[in-house]
């Protein structure tokens, strides 16, 4: 099983010039690595919509994939939805994956279960892979509600399979779960590896209970992952990679995380 290290650039960098510089650094660093250093790790970056086409063009011919950070819930193609980008438009811009359900989207845009179900359906019917983010808040963690919260969030996938059973055929290769405790994102707070491992095991068992085809799905960890702690997460067999925020904005730290997971997979 290969590892995945995905850089969520969020609303960064600010300019096209800075995007180009980051990509230049990343691709130069990738090409200078020994093939064995990151051979077991698939890299992906998710720029903002406005930079998506340029990033995709720059990544052509490289081993790095391109993802979007979101898609519209309203329509898979076109419509009178000012400010939205559809799954079809995202795919046309060159992305092959999209992030859905990130806690910042849930918090700032009040994304609901039904909204995320629509988005996931649109993505998969337009042949986009989905990186589906789940995770609990600090209050929920303190109240020991982590698994209950995760079960409620994963119910989107259960409902998808009930409503669109034909999508199960390609789903294992087109779905990645990213467990990101909300309280750990960008805060420097990090759960123990044992906590993450147990949560990932629960996620994998829950997905398998939905359908046997979803046995042993890819589950990433996200939340203040950096070059210093990547080795400890990578060493655990339940953790299949990382969804990286701030550390993905520097090629050196991003690739250090990829190397940690590649070593663990070797």
C-alpha cells in the first residue's frame, strides 16, 4: 500500500509569482531526490481555484498530482451559482481530486451532511477522487465524543452508497479519508500517535461495515503535521499518510514528511 502526502495550500500563496516559486522549489526538490527516498509516497497539492489551471500545467510530466480544495454542491456542471466552481469545471482545469468536508468549510460555510453528500456525488460522477475530511472539535474531544462525531460524519459515505450504489465499483481507489482533529489544525497541539492509530482503526472498521469493498481504506492524519513529528506518525501501520497545511508551503518540510512516510512503507 502506498502512502499519500497531500498539501492543502488553503488561501496561500498570495500571488501567481509566489505560487510559481513554490512549485519551482517543490519540483526541483523532487527531481533531486533519490527515487527511493519518496518512491512509496504519492504527492499531491491543492491550490486555490484561481491558481488551479496554472498549477496543473506546471505539474504536467511530474509525479505530483493536483487537487481542488472544494467543489459546488449545487450542480455538477453549470448553473446560476455565483462564486461557485463545479466538479466538471474543476476536472476541466486539470484537477483529479478534490478536498471535501474540511473543518474550515464546515465552520465558516456551515456545510451540512446533505451539502457534503451532494458534493461527493458530484465529484465522483465527474471522475474526481475525494479526500474527505472528518474530525472533532476541542469540546467534543474533551467530552470523549470523538468516535461518535466521526461516525456521524462518515454517515455521508453510507448514505452515498445507499442512494448511489453504482458508485461503489470505483470508490476504493477514488476515496481517501483525512482525519483532522479540529483542535490540532494549525495550533501546534498534536494528539498522541496511539490516539490517532486507534481512531484510524475505528474509521477503517466503520467503512468496511458499510460495504466489504471498503475494507482497508486509505486514512490520512492531518493537524499540525510537520517534519519533526512525521516519523512518529509514519511508523504506525494505521496511518497511511498526511494531509499537510502550513508545512506544505515550503518544499523542504513537505518533502521531509513524504520521505518519512516513504521510509515507513519501504
